[in-house]
C-alpha cells in the first residue's frame, strides 16, 4: 500500500539510504519541533514503515504528514539504542512519545562530613564529601528515617552554627534523641561507631548490628559497668522494635522498587513503591503525557519484531519468558517508558517488581548503564506479591483521583467560558492571566502574574515583578507598572502574529484597579474586553465576589456555588499566594540580613560591627555598593564583593 501523503524526495532518499543496523531516529516538523524519537534494531526496515504505508486517519498518520526532516544515529546494539532513545526523550520532550515529567527532585538522607556528622534531610545535587542515602519517595519518609536514627543511634540533627556555639545540651539530649557531642557528652570514638552503625542500618544490616550490640552489652555487664550496659540495652530494645517491624514488612528484601501501572480513560498512572535498606518507605504516583499515541506506534513496533524475539521477564518469580512477537498491551508500553526514562538519572535497585512483563532488552540496557545486575520480576510470590497488590490499588486510586479532578476542572473552564462569552471550541487552549499586588505598609512591593491554561495552573509560567519608583502603598501605580511591563512587548509581538495574548486578564481588585488596567490597554492598543476585575462582594464575604469589566459591560455575579466562580477564586487565590510569598521573601532578605552577615566566610563580630556602624544598619549595608563596603576598616575588595553578592 502506498502512502497518500507526498513526502519531500530528499527525505525519502535519506530513508532509502539508511543502514540495516541498530540506531535511533528523530522526526522534526517544518518549524523544527521534535515530533517523535524512536529506536530500532534495523533502522532501514523500521523507518521505512512510516513512509511506505498509508496510515489513514490514525494519530500516527497525522504525525507522519507533519514530518519534514529526520535525524538518525547508528549504535552498536539495541540496548545502546534504548539508552540513547530515552536520554533524547528526556531532553527533547517530543510530542508523540510517552513522557514522564517529574518537577520535583527526590529527597535524600544526608550524613554531613564532620568530626561529629550530622544527619539531615536533603534535596539537590549531591557532593562527594558527604554521604547520601536514598532516594526516598517523599519528604515524610526521610523525616521518619531521621527520627528512627535519633531514637536508636542518637545522632545530632543541629546545624553546625548551633553545634559550634552550644554550652549545654539541648532538649533533644534530655529526651534521649541525641548524645550531645556538642558539649562532649560522648567521645568521638563512640559517636563514630554510632554513625557507622546508622549507615549499616540504612543499608539493611540491622540484624548484624543487633547481634554486635548484644555482645557488647554482655561484655559491659561482665565488667560490672552496669550504666553502660543499660544504655546498650535501651539501644537494643529500640532497634529490636524496628527490626521486628521490618521483618514483617519486607520478607528479607533490602532494595526493591515495585512498579504498578493502571490505564483508563486515555490517562495512565505508574505507582512506584520503594524498599530501601529493608524498609518499605512508601510510594509515589507518576502521570505520563501523550499516552494516547502509544497504541498506534505499537502497531509499527510489531512490524519490527523478527521471529518473535521481543523477549521479556515474566512468568514465575524472576523467570524469563518471551512476549512471542505479540503486540504489547498499552500498560506494558507505559511501564517500559517509565523504567527507561525514570532510571536515566535515578539509581536503579537490583530488583524491580512489575505489574507487566518487561522487555529483556530494557533490563539489559539498565545493566549496561549501571554496571550492576538488575532483575525484573513479573507475577511475584509471597511478600513481593503483597507489595505489588498494594501498589496496584494505589495506582487505581490515584488515577481515579486524577480523572475526577480533571473532569471537575474542565467543567469549571467551560462554565467560565459560557458565563463570559469566551470561545467554547478550544477550551484546552483557553489562557487566563491574573495579577495581584502585595506589600507591607508600602515595603517590599511585588506584583505577581499567574497563568492558567490547559485546564490547570501553569506554575512554570508564573512571574514576579519588583515594583520600584512609586509612592509606597500606591497599588494603582504598582498595577500600572506591572501591566505595562507585561504587555508592552507582548502587544507588539501579537500584532506581528509571533505571540498570543491571553483570552482573559484578571485583576484582583474593583473599579479602581480595572480603570488603571483600562488606561494601560488603551495606551497599548489592546482589546478592553480582555480585562475583568474580581471585586469583593457585600461585606467582603467569600462567594459574593462580582466581576467588573473594562469595556463598560455590567457587573456579573456568578453565584456562590457557580463552577465559574470556583475557577475565578482558584486563580485569584493563587495569584495572591504567589505575591505574598514573594513579598515575604524579599522583606525577609532585608530584615534578616544582619544574621546573614555572620554566615559570610571572613566576617567576624568586629567586622560585622564596623559594617553596621558605618552604614547605620543592615539596610544601609544592603544598599551600599561593593566599592563603598571596601572602604570599611578590615574589609578587602574581594570580601566586599562577597558581601555584596550575599545581600543581593
């Protein structure tokens, strides 16, 4: 069958010249946007299927008509192709691949490098000088683990600045959660032993630690050192409780990830449950995008399978089976996409318990990437089966919650569009921007702009604006400044069809703020019908808000139980929250600056006093230039620049 779409002859010649080797291909549209990233054990055969068949009105057919350019990379094996494919998916965000986006980094438990190491919650880039354990599925899991380490091993959690200035033990010592190394209540040798035991505990060696502690307790008792023996007895008791709970939960496994997938209503959820160091730490749901394209693409994958060698790990506990060339279920495609993308930047444990069979080439790629053995288990038994059933239940619940929330949010979007006579044919593209002003008695004035489209708040598109050059407390002038800064360039771009204005601009305020917005839009030549102010109702009661328009329309009261008002309130409250947090952060930067001087390396009490005396306080220091700061006695040019950077 020949394709109905006419392709660029140069593109077809490139396809014909492809080698019959493993590799990765990328499709681009006419604007250069990435459409799809795929892998193949035979590039020539795989890519040709896109251009030699008539894919009709399917999603894949729609994509094929957009292909204007192609790039390919030849690799040595299918495992290498899989690794490259998913690295490119993570970086390029193609439109037709299943994508897992995670805007949050995983938290870790950190043992900071120190003579008396501190145990702490940590999120961010790891440093080699410290020791890290994890990742953990949630902040709660890290904090629960820290609490355990405090109870059993009495490790400190205080910051170094606090530790270095203690003269007597803190409350944690009194409640037996810290051994007070800050004031010498524990020897460096004993604390180092506690730290080593804590590390072993986190690695799943609690049983071995318990045996050693029991031996030490008996030795102390034989030497009639009953006080030390009692301390060890208490530690053994605390550890025994944890160990008993672990044995009930884990059945002997130390590091395992449990992966359950659920697909329904065009949406999918992968629920990841984590066991680390023999402890079940909880789970975390992931919701991929572009799931609807996967089924069409799977049909092309079927053509690329030779001799039923798709492979996989299924059947009994740890046994390898084959997918026998059958078209994979959508659940399996989603799960494999998650595994391939998730473990690009996250350590993979030695065992993956999966709700669907996993391609053996994918596991081979993980082994190649990590250099350690990885086993995928499908249809597990005993404790692993219990874990998987729990993960599957949670995946179903999380997906049901997502579908309910999305249905509710879409209903709100439609209700608002109907109430304000906005277009109903493209509700997914409906864009609303909302502004709010926040300050404290005129100090640290900031404006916020939050964005709603695609039926949800888009936090990555939020913006804050520092408002300067106005009379303190003049909210109208602040609103004028932020609207002018936001829309002056956008208005010009919109006239040139290179940008799109929002469908609705919400102002948190009544007639006064709307009048100011009207002046700005008239000056910029923009449609006044875009502006609506959210005015407090009688008695400023929630639910009685009214919408005030810049184009002269009558006020609109949507009704206390209106879905449209719920959406307006959600957006307005988010703008207010975003403005408040920005204003507080800006204000705190000035007000707590004095203590931040002490955190700068090279600033002691004398230099700090000289700075505050010269400039009349921390505000004066903050407003001074690096050159002015360098004129203070004892402050070098390099230190002055460091101070300036720290306070700005």
